[in-house]
C-alpha cells in the first residue's frame, strides 16, 4: 500500500503564512511593540510600519494610501462597506443590489439591513455562476445606493465582469463594491480598471496572517464610520491597530503581486490538468463554475450519487485536505447556496468537491490526489442509497 502523504488543497479557505511575512511581523510583537497612537519613538516606529503597509496595499491595487483602511478581515470589511454606505446614504435611497452567490459576509449584512427597512435585490446567475451586467442595470431604481458583486466566487472560482458592472453602476450614479478576497494574487486587481468605489481584501487568503484585512474606499465616497471609540484609521474605525498583522498584510500582498505571473500560470496549469483528469476518469461528474473565466487555483466538481462530506472524510484519511464549499459554512448540512443558484439539484450540490492548490503544491501532490480520488468515488457509489439499480 502506498504510504499516506500530506497534501493541502484548500488554499481558498486559508493559506500558510509565508516565511518572509512571519519574519517581517516578529519584531512588532516584542521589540517594536509601541502603540501607534502615542508620540514617543517606540510608537512612531509602529506608526511608520502601519503607514508603510498601507502604501504597499495601495500600490498592489492601484489606489492611494489614504484610501486604504485596515480591518480585522474580509468579513468586517464587507460589513463596513454595505452597512456603512447604507447608513450614510439612507436619506438618498434604501435599495441595494447584490447577487445570489455572494459570500455570507455580504448576504448576511444585506439581510440584516432588510430587517431595518432597506430593500435588497438578489440577482440570479447563469449556469456558470456569472452575473449579467444587463441584469444589474435593470435592477437599479431611483433609490438604489449600492451594488455589491464579488470579483470572483470563493466556491466555484467564477470571475465576474466587474468592470462592466462598475460602468453600469457609475452611469446611473450608484456606488459599486466588490469583494475581492479571492482575487488578490490570482489575477490583476486594479480599482480604476474594475470601476469600484469600495473593495475588500483579506490577508490570510494570500500568504498573510489571519485576523487582518482592508477596505478600499475611493476618495469622496460617503460611508459611515464602522466602529466608534478612537481616532484610528482617520476616525473611521476606532481601536488600537493590529500592528504585526498589518505589517504582515503589507508584506504578503507585495509578495503575492510580485509572484503572481509565475505562480498563477503554474497553478492554472495544475488546475486544468486536475479538472480534465477527474472529468475523464470518473463518470457522472461535472465541472462547476465557468470553464475559462475562473480563478487560477479553483477546481470544483460535482459527483452524482455521493455526498461531499463523505468524500472529504475519505480524502482526509489519505492525508488530503480539501473542501466541499465555503469554509465558513462547512458545519452546515445545507447544500451550497452558490451551487443551487447555478441550477444544480440538492443532490448534485451535496456531492461537490473543491480543490484549491497553492504555491506550495507540486505536480506529485496533484498526481497523488488524482490517484486516490477515483477509488474514493467508486467506493462511495457502491454503498450509496442515491444510486438506483
């Protein structure tokens, strides 16, 4: 029997912190531990580190440093974008347009706002998970104040026509927010080219630490403060800054952008090889998401007659870490809302598998997954009550 390997293929859920990032962060836990809001030398060192990181993030996405606001992660940044605009523009409108396949960090704030009297339109997607810019335009009303459509989907990897949606929004005088948490490091993200007013990112998705992210807010955008209690982040987000995390975010995004052309090409080739092999060798299997307009590292397939959780458990027994959807809903027994929105049945959605390789994965890792997976699916189908005959 072939010895069990350890293969991590869930980089869409989180990524290991790059060694260079850890090294950059370490001094700010002990040697340079000052509070950036104080005025003495130790504090100034911390303040300078925060501002240097702000500049690195700005360069990475084509923004200005004063348009970058640090948060505790993507969820907070999404909440701030949606609730902050809703609060600031309540006198002008009460309508938000989003899509049916957004991350729950967007959907849940929208539902919370509905309970406060706001109206939200949840746009459908096509079979590949793409939002039609024409549908966005049709959904806009006189009271629409915000459109929020993710740059790329975390589950099926589909990349959205962000620039088209942004042009529609701005032609109608509506603010546009994009959750780009999965996009950073996979393909170029530029706030002007994408026509966004607000953009969300999270460090742990591209080799940085957990617990830190950022929200880009275009200069002049009306948005309420997210957290009261201090003058940090130019009075918009109170609370002592997570200096080590912010330093890590800055270094991680700089590395991710510099390495993106080489890494993305190699990982996309691995993605395509794995997708083709799975579809060729395992019958009753379909690829989820757009066949070409998708993230470089996303393989998402649905296997008929089996359950995703069982696949994950058997893969784990072979030392392979994967996912059946969003990590934030992995404890839920409900099928993925993303897969259902693309037209899959409950049965098909339950039988999905997401493999997201990263920079540390090798061709040998891919071969190992491809050698193990067919046997797992065959074994599960043999005992499946879902398979007739």
